[in-house]
């Protein structure tokens, strides 16, 4: 892997984390909702949150990469 790819990868990861924080933070602002969700579904709830975060990262990474390639941003 080249240094350019890793730089783009980490940049996209930071953007995805910020977007996810803003997106999920509005619904789970107090943290109580997260505790209730994980408490209701146990480990499956935690796994669902992690899988959702991974899919969000992939979608954002691909979107930003397409934008970069076509210079739409």
C-alpha cells in the first residue's frame, strides 16, 4: 500500500467518524438510549452498532473517493 492511499484512508476515516458522531449523536445524545438499546439486545445490539458504523464508513469513503475522482467537491 502506498502512502497516498493510507493518507486518503485515514482522512476518510476521520470524516466518517465526525459524520457518524453528528448523525448518531443527535439521537443518542445522552447515552441513555445506547444503554437501553444494548441492554435490550445485549451483545447483538453492540454488534449491530459496530456493523452500522463500518457500513457508514464504507459508504462515506466510496462517496468521497468518487467525488475526488470526478472533482465534484
